[in-house]
C-alpha cells in the first residue's frame, strides 16, 4: 500500500511553496521521519519528512515547481526496491544519453501542455485573497487584468503588489482597460559575455526579500537618524561576568541581550516606534516582539524574540541562540518568523561601520548596530580612546516624529552607556 507525500500546513497566511530540492530519488530506500524534500515558502524553508518507511515510489512535483498546501508531491511504496510507474517521466541524469534527455524533456512539455489546456478550459473561480482584494479596491484595479499565482489562479497580495510596482494604472473599474504593457526584459548580452553568464531563478525567499524591501521603500516615509554609543561599560560588564553567566545559564553573554533590553525600555517610553499604520488608524502595541536579523546562505531572515520586554537578559540570549542555530540549519518554523514589532540588525558582525537599514514592513522602526571601533573622544575635557559604535535608527516618518526618533535613540544610548539602568528598570 502506498503512502502519499503531501504539502503540510505551512503556517498562518502561507498558502503555497516551491519545491526546492528532493533529497531522494525514485527507488531509494526511506526510513520513517527521514527528510524527503525541501519546500521554500516566502518566509522559511521547511523539510518534509517521510510518514512511513519504504521506498520512494514516485515524484509527482519536480524541483522548482510551485504547489499549494495539501498538494500531492509523491508517494512511498511499502517494502523495498519499488520502482516508479512506467507512465511517469523520470529525471534524466547527466550520464543519460542525449536521446533520453530529449525524450524526458518532450514528456515534460506534453504534461505541461495538458495541464495548461485544462487550466484554459476551467476559468478562474477563486476570488482574490482578502489582502489582495483590499489593495485592488484601494488602487482601483480591475481583477481581470491581474495574473493570479495562487491555487486555481487566485490573485494574492503579492500579485497585486507586483502589478502596482510595474505601473498598473489606477482607474475606475468600469472603465475598460487597455491590454497590459509587456514586461520589460533585460537586453541580451553580447555573444562573448553570454557564454560567461549564469542565470539562476530567485528562490521564493529571495523574491519575498526583494518585494518586501521595495514595498517598504515605496510605502513608508523612511528616514534615518544616527548616534554613537561608548561601549566601555557594557564591554567591562560582559568581561567581568561572562564566565559565571555562561556557567549558570548555559549560554554565552553577548551584546544582543543588552541591545534588545535597551530597545524594549526605549519602546515603552516612545510607543510610536513600536506601532504600525493600518489604513487611517495607528495600532499601538503594548508588547515587544523583537525581530533579530540573521544572515543565512539563502538570504536574510528575521526570527522573532516574542515578549522580549518581559524577559531577562539571560532569557533573551537563550532565545536568540536558539533562533540563530535554527536559522543556520534551516529549521526555523513559520511561527518563529511572525509577529515582530521592531527589528534589530547587526551589520557590525560583518565589519559595517555605518548603514541605513530598511524597515521590515509593516514595522515603523529598525535599529542598526555596527562595528565597535576604538576612536578618540572627548571625556571631561580630555581626549581619550574609547570603543565606540555608531547606531542608526530608520523609522517611518508618517507615524514617528523626528523628536521621538531622536529621543528613542538617545534612550538606547543611555542604557548601554550605563547598563545598571537596565537592571534597575530606569
């Protein structure tokens, strides 16, 4: 009896994924709970484990194809040595003959044509997703002029944002629209250059990073203010207690615990930096879920330390450590990525001296940390050498005034230069 392999529930608001990589090929022996393939969503990469032991009987969705939640990916045959049905086209290895490769491509093309013909017969029956419908109404777009990438051609929020970014005209729905202009394509390279180029399709995660960053720049009135902090006190405190801290809590004492705690204190005083705009309303949040930007091989991800304002520095360090390991290993869950109210990005670990971070929409603030560098500063009328760090706060000027932004950054600076304030809640 065959066991079906289906796309699991991927989390709230995630309706589709792209097959990134199959770890097994048809005929391979599989152990229960062994990872079979990797799915890339617009938030995280997840592995699909085997529900039963056996052999991989068939693969119905190839790498690079997009599938919806619950879609059939393949099947596991009971026992050993099961081969794929003869009617299913098999992947062609590099060792296969050119004729075999050609046959495989022809079969894939015929399958795609059949699927395309079936899709043409059945008109799109799914209404736009709620978030997409809201954007369509706000921009007076016609649904029939939008290409839907969701299940059964459903128009998703990303489809509408893509159309807007490409200049989709805003006009009353009853006014007939001209056929959409062709998408601008890259000019072909010269023959010499073309042979030395490689075209690689963007992953779902990278596409989402690009779309969200551009969306933040297009919608928010983004501005950045700077300050600098003397890290002497934090570094001395860390040096004094790092050994006993690690022995007691089982985690190293880094800088992120201090910065996260300093941010949550400042957010309580300046709540607009922790708020977001929803149409004509401002949503103030009486909690602090702090996103921590982490660079991975597949791109930047921002896991969230939930209720960081209620945590001790030790608890924050433990959670950041857990999320960091999960991010590097590709084990972050969708829940780990959702609900952030403010973000901290540490470019200093890569040597960045100063930057202007981009907002993580719909948040209204992001703090950029940078490299700690010895610099001459004036203290008490004397020039001394101190370990200094530039801080950058990018904020949405629609909701955060300049005075509030500067005050917020000053409060973070004060907490870090006098870390006892964090302990005493001052």
